[in-house]
C-alpha cells in the first residue's frame, strides 16, 4: 500500500517529500543570496561600534529564526 509520502502526485510525478525538499532548497538558496548581498552599515559619528555590532547581530539572527519558525 502506498502512502501520501511515497505515492506520486497526479501528473507531476513528485512525491510530497521530494516536493518539500525542493522548496527547502529554493528557500535556502534565496536566503543565501540575501545574506551575501547584505552590507554592514558604515559607522558614522552618531553611530558607535556597539550599535553596528548590535544591528549586525540582529541581521544575522533573523534568517535562522525565520527558518526555525517555518519548520514548526
């Protein structure tokens, strides 16, 4: 007996698990492009190095948090 996990869907030929893996790969690739394209803001006289460090930490934590929430 085939389950929904192993049986191909109508017409496409992908199982649910393969489709989920494909969407995970696309999401990971898009997040990688976003992270690579991020620039650290330049420090000005009004911005301290602690402020730049804090904003960089927030930018680096948001994608993993979104990924973790997506997996729940």
